[in-house]
């Protein structure tokens, strides 16, 4: 068998930006769930709003879910710090462990000048910590 070398690309440079903290962080509770194929399961997604001036609504969408596992986009209101997410496992999904993550996207007030009184909103996307979904036979 021939190796598939098109899945990665060697590089000599990597660009990295470092800040004190991200504007928000996303994690599931619990971080591991069991569900039978053909069923739905609900899980809480916690939104840690790490910047005090970040109070906007956030859209949460699945991040490269396998085709047999589905989730609708969810909106987290500006006043909330968690959302319920329904994950639907299609009938016929092979049993096993699946690692899932979501992306949170929101307008965040930001200025390069930390002392600026007016901070325009900038669109920020951030992935969640993973959720392990165990599909039972």
C-alpha cells in the first residue's frame, strides 16, 4: 500500500499569537456520554466568559462531526453562560467512541490599544474542549 502524503504539509514557519487569555472558553459537562444508535442525547455546554466586556450572543455549531452524528446550531444568549445541546446519533452508527467538538463564534469587543475607550467588535471563533460520545450497540 502506498502512503497518502497529501494529508499533511511540511512547513518551516509557524505563526503564533500569545495573549493573556482568550475572550471565552467552551467545555461540556459531562465530558463523556453514552447513547444507543438511533437515539438523541442532551449535554450542557458551558461558556466561560473570560473577558469582562464580552457580553454578546454566541452561535455554536458542530466542528467536523462524523456524518452519522448530528447537531443543530445553537445560540447562547448574551446573558447566559450555558446551553443545552442535543446530539442525534443516526440508526446504524457503528458502536465505539467518537470525539466531538463544537465551535463558538461571537462578536467580541477588541482594540490593539488596551486603554481605548471604544473597542470595535471583532468576530472570534474558538473550538470547545472535546466531548467523548460512546455509541452503544
